C-alpha cells in the first residue's frame, strides 16, 4: 500500500485530500492543485492526472505531511501542503 492515500478532492480549496499514517496515527492534509500546474498550465488537472501526480510525488508528500504533523515546515514546494483541521 502507498504511504499516501488519496481520499478525495476538496473543490472549495482546489486541493486533493490525502492521508498519511505517521507513527500509527492517520494524518489528513490538503495537496493544492497549484503544485500540479505543470500538468495543464492554467487549468485544473483531471482526477486521473492528479492521482498519478500524487503517486509520482508520494515520497515528498509523505515527508511534508510528517513534517507538518511534527510542527515543522516542509521543504518547498511542498510547503504549500496544509494539514486538515481535526474534529
């Protein structure tokens, strides 16, 4: 199983919701579509393109989410990833 699980798109945020297991705890974060700009300059990526982009960059995204969960700042450009508020 991939360390980064895509759990949907948040239309209002223009981002994909992902979940990463970090130390037995599931952490949810938002990956903004602007990180995928190279797929379709000036346009939104298709779901298929976004899922493939996330899979291709899952290592960097996983590190970014783990850093955020540990109150550290991820390296650019993944510093645009944000944690979802827990309820």
